[in-house]
């Protein structure tokens, strides 16, 4: 028992801080609803803003870091798994294989665009590859998978991940504003979010304030996009970008939470999940998502953008904008 406590103890301070930020976000949402008749900013958005603000203005003690890291990663991955219980695979299949092929096309075009943009701006080849794959596929996960294959420098990896973390929060907060601006239907917005948001869990955060349909479609589209990581890493390995090549890490190519999501999706499609379990699974996924957004915010120091340099910032931002234009074009072309 003592051994188990010693293993868990390092995570307690950070998780408690995440919980406190989460409760504050819930309280602020309730206060908004009481004062204005509706919550203009939902607890999910408030959790990110509160966490980021606290991290940026106050230097957190190192003892909080393990729990914050666990909250931002594990809790959000658990939320993704639980989401599988409420998603229908037919939602993606209704749009035909054209959408699946279009997703693959978006990833390829976005990688090429981002890479040549980076090289044109004078970035080193390996850093341009990291930014291109991170922006086009799945953020930190893609960077982590690609880095050893191309033998990337640690500083390049750190700078790429810093921008992915900061812009990931910006995208989650700003993307819902495009629903009215671009006249997206819930399905169109789900596709757009799935094509542009960095990580699978962040799709939940970017779509949950819009509609359940957007959440389901966005998650499925994003999963197809993530599955492109395998072929991309394989091609880079075969091209011999690294020093003799590195062994592929299957855990990076197919994360456990994607397997779990697909497993629950399959069970739901077969009708093997009791109806009574669906609502609790949805509520748990929502709570874990909000708490992990608090952790995500607590892990982001907005000043990191200034430290990484203007040239890298410009390449990452314009790469993301390019991905958005390509994604929007696909949606209009397919008539989703």
C-alpha cells in the first residue's frame, strides 16, 4: 500500500491544482448564467484561460508539474476513449470514401506547403519537417514520432512543441467563432475542426461548445488524419532522412487511446454497450475534458512564443492558416 502511495504522491499536487482551476471555471460559468441569463464563456474555455493566465503570470513550483502533465495528457485521452461509446461510425461513412480520400489529400498538401514555406523562410530542413508534420497531422504526437526518424536536434523539437502547445490553445478557443463567420453547418464544422485541430483530444474541446454532431464528425475525421502518421513516418524512414534510420515506435503511430476509442465505437455500433451506461460515459468524458483543459492551460506559458523567435512563429502560423484554407476548399469541393 505504501509503495502505491509513493508512486501516486508526485501527481497529487498538480491534479489538485487542476481540480481547483476546474471548479473555478464551473463557478464562473454558473455566475455568468446567473448574471446574464446565459454563459457566454463555457467552463471548458474558462478552464483553459484560467490555467494559461495563472501559468503566465505566476511561476509554478516544480512539484505541480507531474500532475499537470498527467492531467493534460492522460485525462484527455481517457475522455477520448469514453467518447467512443457515443459515436456512430456511420456518421463518417455517410459522406463516402471521397471524404476519407480528401483527408489524406489535405494531409499531403499541408505537409508539402508547410515544408516549402519553412525552407523558403530559411529554417533548417529538419525543423521544417517537424513543423510540417506537427501542423498537418497531430501536433506533439507527430513531432515525437518524426523526430527520431529524421534525427532532429533537441532544440528544434523543443521549439516546435512549444508553438504546438500555444497555438493548440489558440485554435481550441478561436475555432468555434468560425461557425457563424463561414456559415458552417454542424457537420461542416466538425469536418473542418477534425482537419485543422492539432490533437484528437483537442477536437473535443473545439467542438463540444457547438454540437454533438460536430464532436462526433470532428473526432472521426481527426482519427483518419492521425492514421496518416504511419505512412508519413514510414516514407521519411525509407527516404533515409536520419543517420541510418531509426526504428519505428508503434506506440507513437497508434496511440492506446485511439485503439480504445475504436473499440468502444465498435461495441456501440454492435449494440453491446447498455443504454444506461451511455449518459454516465458522456458525463465522465465531459468532466475529464474540462479538467484536462485546465491542465493544458497550466502547462502553457504564453511567453514561450516570444522566446522561440519571430521566424519560427511566422512559419507555424502561416502553415496553420494554409491548412485551414486547404481544409475549407475540400469541404466546399465535396459539398459536405
